[in-house]
């Protein structure tokens, strides 16, 4: 056991295959008032695997074992061993049929893992290791088999009975009960099993696949939500079409069901043909969901659908390979969204998530490679690293091999591994073999944690007309891995002349015309490399890391003028956006330093001018201008400092917002007026883009007393949630005199709507300053709040601790105490949520002595409680490790 942890460690190197083949499984669920009986029948065939015992070892937790029957003979209690985690049956014949009966209590399951109740229906969540809370079973992803599932329940309470695959039979029994049998012909691991039982409404549509299979599509929701399903359905149809067109992948069954639930630990789950979704990623109507919600729904519906091939048809051998399905599927959903919406905006948003959330994770106590080497609790490894960094590593395969080469690799991957449980190495091998190339060195990205730093310097020789870039890569040591090696880093770049025109990129020894190109990709392998361009007529401005071609931190000593040029003229939209961010970042961080040394804040004129041009830019997509106008987040600015100056960052960022508003006032007012056109709500890309810029402008306007009227007017006139929420947020953030009235009107209007109420909670949890801890505590007493509901916990505590630095890090320590109290309460209710919540303390070492001491004390207090779950125990042990 790892020091301080509350459970044993599992190591990747210790993988051993299961000693039995599971030929098929039959399940029967007898759903009752306060307990459910689960009968299982497993057809087993012994495999000779070195290192395994002769005994059959099945996982199981919180089960009441009623009966064990082998080949029709009930076993006496002496014939097997059963403890809190497993059932061990020795001396079985090589081939046998095992029948088990267990009793479970789904109504008492607050961990939302296994079979649990949500309102008046029941559902399952089995990934990663929840199936063992349903029955004794080899709960590991490399045991794949076919399932036949019968569900029996009261006809009135549970009219809808769903499981994976095709509905093959149904009937009625006495006592007003009925049953349905489902059969899934595709072998699958148990983490993809699902069951739903209850009184749900649905909408239905159809998709005809490229090979003319007719697929019935259904979205199931609670009756009151039936008018909010259409967007999810449309997104599903788009996903199915896109996967055929872009990846040549078709759906493989006759039904596809999506079920929405209010009580869910994560976003959604890709169970074979029976996806289960957090209702946040299904339900949408223009008056209840923002444009961002609509886009998130499209992305998550796509993500779960794409898992059908990348995750389900080809699955993971063990949970260390999680990024095999998650990194790849996030890449696929990002590409889907890029093809459906704006590729440029999508890229910026994906990079923002990676840098704001994954970079800090990788620099903190939970640092791990995308394929970890060890874990205590696998649920703690559904991380930004496995998902988001994993996706950028798949993206680098794509960058290096090109679309065609990448698709050849995917094709070979499916040819070789359809129906199997495989490893990341199998994926890399398919990519390499299909392209007849060696990707061994690139594969180090799977082993090494931490964010590489690229330090670039340049030299222009006017006499020789040569321009040389010297590049050094260095990955700082991380808590899990002190020693680092150089990685293969794809660097996409160009050069700009002083007029902004692209310069030719000719290397020594290359013929002049063949190489003349505005954009080149270099693969860096060594710690130090240099690239020399010849026939360069003037000292250029380098445009580096176009499209964010690798997940690295880049440093190059740009002048303000260089950045202004890149921002205005580069051909790559990512670099244009990045230049704006860098300019703002420089400006803000300089003010943080000014403040710290007791000086007055001021902003260089070049920065103001560059932003002024942005506001006036009538050519560029308004959504892109909006992205550029959003100042770097407090968390990202914090990342740039050795010791985080919470208050300095906040003050300098507010100062900058307000100064831009003052200096650009007429242009802001005018552009806002043009965008605030009074045209009724539309869902088109153009309308979304315009709303986005309008609302970013509004956030600037309300920093000035004269600007608050715009938010008040917008709130009154709005016919959609995007504009309503932006106006309300603006009023709340600027501390407007009418904010309380506006908040309570909003509260009354939406009191019976849990998802909109979450927005209301979040808004208040975001209010900066020392008073918010007390306000969050008050709101936890609100009738609509429940600590048992993960969306509520995220809306209040998640937002407060992760997105409100001056609130959470308030000097008194009230924010820390509040969050720690809730972690302790959640630990006993829902360990997964408790572990996610306690992660807010992971960065404790990066703060001043006062704050870091207070945070460490809370971590220690949590570490010392009785009954600490392995989930929380692992996070806290890593955070406290010296
Ligand atoms: N596989 C899910 C996804 O699409 C993740 C997931 C959903 C999950 N629910 C979970 C992971 C519960 C762990 C626990 O990304
Ligand atoms: Zn996923």
C-alpha cells in the first residue's frame, strides 16, 4: 500500500489475463420495492494462463450472496469463500455453468455506481468498476462476452425496461408485473452493460446507414422534459452521418437509445446501444439552454456515439489503457465539432481547456502520463491528462501522418483488433505499420508526464540572408517522474515579413521553388535543434506552433510590435489568437508586478491599440474576435507565476478590463449596438457567433457605470438563455444595484427547472471576493440544493473552488474550510464526487505561506477522518506527499 493511501496500488506491469473464458452470460433482474434480486448464469471455460490460480475469483462489493450453483448443484457455504471484495470458488471443472443469486439495494446507493435510483426510475453506471456492485463477476475490460438480460418489474412503476442490444421477448406475470428480454450480439466487457427501468417518455427518429440498415433512434427523458430532446436527436443523426463520411464507420445494431438522468457522476456513458447521459448534455430549449450548452450537447452526443467503434468494438485490455479509447474519442469529437461548427474557434476552445486545466494537473501532485503506471482508485484517472492531453497526442499522429495516413492507420487498427481488448501499443503499431514508418520515439508521449517547454531564440544574418531558430526542449521533473527524456515534437510554423506577408521557407540545400511554402512542419527529436532558413530578405517575425501543433509551453521573446503583427496578419487563426493572449498576458502580469512593488498600474499603448483594432475588425468571424477579446483566465495567469498572487492577478485583470472599456468606449458601444439588433433568436452559426461577441463586449461595457444600462436592457429584452444569462452575469459581476432583484426574479422564474437553477447557483458561486464563501454556504441550504446530486455540487462547490480564485483563496481560510467540510460529507455519500472536489487543494504548494499552510491543514484534516475512501485517500496522499 502506498504511503498514506487507503487502498492497495495496482500496477500496469502486473497485468495477467483472466484464467477463464466467459462464453456467455444471462442476467435476470427482479426489481422490487426496496431490493432487487440479480440472478446470473455464466458459462465458463478454463484457460491456461501462467500466473493464475486454479480458483475462480470474481469481483463483488456490497452484495448479499444468496446462492451459488455449479452445473445445477447448489454449493454449501464451505465450498466457496466470500469477503468484502470477492468471491472465490475453488475446484471447479474446466467447463461449467455457474448460477449466482444476489440481493442489492439500489434505493440506498448514493455513490451512483452500479444500479441506483434517480427520482422514480432506476439505472446503471458500470464504468469503470461498477458492475461488481451488481453481481459477482470478472469485472475487468478484457473479459468480453455476449449478454442476454431479462428485467422484471412492476408494470405501472416501471413501464419502460431497457438494456443493451435488441429487444427479443417480453411478457406479463401475476401481481401486475411484466418482463422484457434483451440480447446484445456483440461481445462486450461488463463496464458497457446498462439497464434502465422506469416511467420515461421518448422521442423517436430513424437513421439509414450507408449499407441501408435502418436504425431506430430514441431519446428517453422524464415526461416533463419531452419538449427538450430534439437537439440531442439531431446531434445523434449528425454524428452517425459524420462517422460514416469522415471515418467510414457505420452503426452496427437496429436500435440506439439515449437516456437522460439528473443524477450522474460524469457527462455521459457509452453503454452499447444504451447511452446514459447527464441531463445537462441532452436537454435544450432556446429559453433554457445557452449556445454553449447546445454545442456541448452536440459534442457529448458525438463523443458517446463515436465510442461505439473506439471503445466498444475495440476496447481496453486494462484501465491503464484508458486513453486508448478516451484520448482517441475526444479527438474524434473535437474533429466532429470542428467540421460542424468553426474549426478555428473549436481549436482555440480545446487549447484553452488543455492549458487552463491539464497543464496545472500535470505540474501538480496528480501528474501522470496519459497511460499511467499505477493507481489506487481507477476513477481518479478519468483526468484532463487521459482525456485532453490524450486527444492532443492522437492529434499529433494526425499532424505527422496527415489525414490520409491517419485514416489508413485507423483502418488497420479496426482490421486487426475489431472485437478485441487491446493496448495503446497496439494502436501505435497499427498507425506505424499502415504508414510503413517507425513511431517508437513518438510513443514516449505515452510514458512521460509533465509539460515540455520549448525555448526558442532566433538570429538573422543580413549578409548571408540567413535566419536561424535555435530550439531547446526541456520537460521539468514532476512528482511522479524526476527524470525526463526528449520527445518528438511536431512544430508547425511560418515566417512573416515586416508587412505581414508570408516569407518563403527555404532550407539550406533545398532548391528555391520546391521549398517555397508559407507553412512548414518540423519534427523535433533532440534536446537542442536548430533550423536555418536561407534567402531570407529581412529579419522575420516567426509564427510558431501553428494550430498548437504540440501540447507544450513555448517561449520566444516577442516584442509588443511582433505580437501586434501576428495578431493582425498571421495566416493561422490559432497564432493570431495566441498573439492577442500573449499581449494581454504581458500587460496584465506587468501590472501584477507593478502592484506588488506598490506602483500604479498602467497599460502600454501598443496593447491598447492592438485590442482597439480587434473591436473594429469587421472582416473576421465575430466568434473569433470574441475569443481574442476574452482576457487570459485567472487560472492561466496563475500558471505563469512561481508563487500565485491571487489578489494581484484579480486586480490587474480587472484593471485591464476596465481600462480597455474606457479607452475603446465609443467603438465598444457602437459594435455592441450593431450586434444587439433585436432580431428574434435563431440557432444558425452566424447568430451564435454574433451573440458570442455581443456578450463579450457587454462584459467590458458593464465595467463602467454608464455600461450597466445595456445589461439591464438586454435582460429585459432577451428571448433566449444565452443573452439572459450573459446579461444577468454582467449585472452580478459588476455589483449592479439591481442585481439582487434580477437574481431573485430569475430564481422564481426557473425554480422548477434543475438545470437552469444550476446556472443560478454557479453565477453566485463565481462572484469574486471574500464574501462568497458565506454565500455559497447559505446557498447550500437552499431547497433546490442537494449534496447527493453531482450537478448541484459542481454548480456550487466545483465552480467556487475551481473558477473563483479570490473567493476560494480568501485570506481567512473560510473558502478552504467550507470545501473541506463538504469533501468530508461527500466522502461517505459519493466517493467519486468527493475525490473530484478535494482536487481543488492539489495546487496548495503554489500559494504564499499563509494560504498554503491553511490548505495543507485542511488536507491533513481530511486525511485523518475515519472511513476515508480510497478515492479521496489517493488524492490527499499524493497532495501531501513530500
Ligand atoms: N466513458 C465515459 C466517457 O464517455 C466516462 C464516464 C461516464 C465515467 N461515467 C463515468 C467514468 C463514471 C467513470 C465513472 O467519457
Ligand atoms: Zn469517453
